[in-house]
């Protein structure tokens, strides 16, 4: 028999209030197996009746060791792991990683590849927001929205399957461009999304935006001010719902986001409802970006010509000795990055997704660190949930939109 | 009382219980299919044609499942609680008239089990017992989630029970009787839902809370309390809770149909009394769909908001409804009742909207 480790009050007394030690309040363990903690988040709650006195998040149940693991893989191999971090933003993770590698080795990306990256990243943002909308609506028990959202997400995942053969873990974006060019059906499939989606968003809004019960559950719940959100390092829609219009796509454009005309929706209230509104409006803005990018999708190569870093096309290998050498080098040893360290960030559906890469000159990264938005946004949860009811807490967890794969890595 | 009468009652009760229990099983199927339809899914479709054997498969699974009793549970209450939930749900239907009188083998048989002259009071008192089952289940499980579910359930009860009782009063005034069969007879001219639409709506809202259905399903609240009071239950004891909930849905719909939708009345029911149960079935079916529809589309309300809603909106409104009904009857101007009560209902909706808007503005 294994000995169970019984937690005594002594061990947690710095986390809870004095009233818990006196036995006046109840300590409740919410998670890691709980329907609304969006994965394996554990919350230690101190409850006075149903009022949350203290909420102590406990992370690490989904620790995968991806950061450490990436150090033992070449730059190309390590990319496959990035999909597994934030499993709702796989393309965005690829993009963040590839941008970092490209910055490290100073690789250029042809315009067609950049436009494709933008389209795919925005589709991914739509898919991620759909999952968020569905699950957070489910948290307040509006169960049909959940299934409608997953119906629409399916269409987007089908597009990913079309271009890459995989529905979720695509690894389609590669350092120096994309894996392949998109098939001819791609444009029609995306146009179909552009056509149907605005109506679908209207439908969701019809179900939720003015629903008195939904308003009742979300208005004024889990408020956070702009200053406080900034102090806690909150980014993404959760920050923009409090006021600051900090969106990396606008403030530090990458992949040619500066060419597209779109708005950054903000609200000032900083409550659950504001976070809902920001994300729903963001879905409409994403559609705008996709439409523009698709309309002026340039023709041309989809990968950089620098074969020190990008594998040469298969057709060249048979006729060109250099191509063969490059191919052999890339698939045995990988490419080496110059010594140095860089940080590069993209706007993921959840906020600032940053990659820190340190190179010792070899073909494998010396250190990889991910600045993941879910982790930083989760930190603000105790602030948001002071004095709310358990029912509100569930709505708040839903509204900060965490992905546990993104929190523990 | 001759022995034939006793046999008649026993047989009628057995038939009713059988119908209710089968009805409960197929209500779960109905709900799952209807929900699936609304949510762009298919629903159960594997067991038997169109999945019709699914309820039986579920029952078999639950019967053979291991019944766990937590080590620190209070055993007697833990076992008793599901029974306390189920029994009132079945017993409550005893006073519901399912039809007029039919002649079977030369014997006149009334299609209700006990048409007592205080039917409304009987319903009120029996319906409230079921909440004890839930509270006791929550308490005896010795689980914090279950406890919270049980507490919510009692908080919920004190907020809707008054409105429920008061909406019965309007019906009693209109029907001039507490006997269910006479209330039905009083609706031969016009159904009470048209005479007292606001009362019917209040009754509907209160019954949703009574049967712990969405949007008032806080005692189980899957997303918050991970199924609340029934979290420690498994196997047949869990099935009993489900049975209690769904049987109560049927019973409450039957009562709603009886007091507001004219009960078993319908075209041709006087000549062919067997049509009565059929009309009842159709009305119950429609009301049940309403409950499922609400579950599919509406978020859950917070339990403190339900209490506020019950005390600040439903209670004054149902008092106003009683006043209006009494006034209409006193002045012998029945047409006044629907008009005035609709105005009162409109005012209430407007004020709820205003308070929500004020809240939206203040945030």
C-alpha cells in the first residue's frame, strides 16, 4: 500500500485566511477532475457559504516537458512539439516558433507564404475562439451554443486537413515558409467560411448577447481594471476587455499584418461580458483579415530559396549536387543557428505568445522558453474571483480562456 | 367499500405506475432526441430501431452497476433519499383526472385514482416532499459538492414555492373548486390559460424550479458542482434520482395540462371518453417539449438571483394576479382578467428589463 500524503492545515496556512484555520470557512478542492476547469486545472477554494474567499490555482497536472524536450531536438524537429503546447492554437504556435527561428538565422519569407500564414493563423484564431465561445457558454449552461460552435469549427479543421493532411497538429508553417503550397480547393473552402461565418456569429449573438439570463450571469462579474490587468501581465482579449488596445498584430506587426485593415475591438468594463464581446468582435475582424489576405494572395514561391535552412525541392535533388548535399545535411544534422538569443512574439487567440530561443551555435537550441498567455492570464484568476459565487467563478474561468497545455509546458 | 372497488383502484394504480415508469424511460429518450435535434446532432440511434431500445439498455446498465456507498456517508439516509425523491413524484398523479368515465364490462370507471375534493392542496403538499430527498441526499453523502447542491435546493424551494402556491389560487378562484375534476369541468367554455395567461406563465416558471430543470437546475449544476447532490450516487440509486426528476416532469406537466389546458377535454371527448387520455398525452407531450426546449437554449440562473426573482418578481406578480382574478369574478366581468393580468405581466417584464439595463449601465 502506498502511503497517502495527508495535507495538513500547516502546509497551506499561508494561502488561506485565518478563518479557514479556525474552521469557519470551507476548503473545497475544485479539480483537477472537474467539468469546468477546462482541463486539469486544480483550484483550492476557500468558501464562505458559496462565496469564494480565496481561490488558489494549482497548475502542473499537464506538465509535458516540451520546453526541455525541444533542447534535444534540431530546430526542424522541435517544431513538431510546438503543436502540442496550446492545442487550440496549433498553427499560431508554429508561426511563433518559425518567426523566432527565422529571426535567429535571418531567413526571408516569400510574400505568398506570409499571406498563407496570416490566413491560416486567422482561421486558427476563429477555431480557437469558437471553442472558447462554446465552452464558456457551456459553463453558464447554455449547452446548444457549444455544439453549434463545434459544428463550425469542424469546417475550419477540414480546411487544415485539406492543406496539411492533419486536422489539429498541422506543422504546416515551416521555417522559411510553409510546408507546401495550398491545393486549388483551398480558396473555395475559405470563401465558403467567409460566406457562412458572419451569419453564424449573428446566430450565436442572438442566443447570448442580449439574453437576459446570460447578461445576468456575466455583467459586472470578474472585473479587473486596466492597471491591474497590466500589472499581472494579462494580454490578449482579456486585457483588451479592460481597455488597453494592445494587440501585437497592430503594435508590432509580423508576417505582413501591417498591410491589412482591421480594428482592434476594446471595451473598458473588464468583466466577463466585456471579454465575451471582445472575442466575438475579434471573430468578425479575423474574417476581415482573411478576406483581404485571400483577395490579394500573391503568386510565387512558398519557401525561401536559402537552402542552407530550407530543404530544396524534391525535383532538384536528382539533378543538382548542391541540392543533394543540402538535403543530406538538413536531414541528418539539421541547420545550425548563430550564437545568440532572441525573443519573438505573436498575438495568439489568448494573448502574447512569445518564444525565447537561445543558441550556442549548434543545430539544437540551447534553451527554449515559451511565454504563454494562458499562464499569465491564469495568474489573475485569484484577483478576479475574490468575493464571487461559485457559479460566477466557473463563468470567470471560462472567460479568461485558458488552455492547460499552454499553462504547463 | 366493496372488494370490486378496491380491485379497481389497485388495477388503476398499477396501470398508472407502469405508464409513468415507462413514460419516464421514454422521456429520457425523447429528451435526448429532441436535444440532439436542436443541437444539430443525431442522438441515440444504435439500440434498436431509431434507438428506441436505448432506455432499456440504460436501465440494464444501471441495474448491474456497482452501488457504492461512501465510507463516511450516513447510510440509512443515503439509501432513503432517492426513495423520498421518487415516491412523491409518482404519488402526486393520483388526483389527476386522465379522462371522464368509461364503461368497462358494464362497470362505470372514473379515469382518475382519487378525485379528492382538496386535490390542489394534496398536490401542493406532496410536491414539496421531494425536496427533502435532495437535501438529505446532499447532506448524507458527506461530500462538499453534494452538500452545496442540497443547500441550493432548499434555497431554491423557499423562493419558488410561494409563487407556485399562489398561482394555484388563481385557478381555484376561476374553477370555484379545489377538486381537479371540477377544475377541468369549469374549463369546458374556455381554458384557464386564456383566462389567466400570466398565472399560467408563473406556474410554468415555478414548476421548472420545482422539478430542478434548466434554467433552475442549480442543485445538480454539472458545470459548477459536478452534478451536485447526486455526485456520490451510482447504479440504481442514481437511476432513482433520474426517475424522480423525469417522473416529476411528467406529473407536473399533467397537472399543468389539467389546471390550465383543459385537462382531458378536447373535441369529441364526451362521446368517446377514451379520447381523454389521448388528449392528455398530447398536451403533456407539448409541455414536456417546452421544458426540453428551455434546457437547450437558456443559460442557468444563479441561485441567489433565483431567490431575488422569486421574491421580488414572481411573488408580487402572483399576488397581483390573484387580486385581478378575484376582481374579475367579483365584478362578473371575466374578460377583464386576461387583459388586466397581461398588463400586470407586461409591467413586470418591463421592470426586470429596466433593472438589467440599469445594471448594464452602472457596470
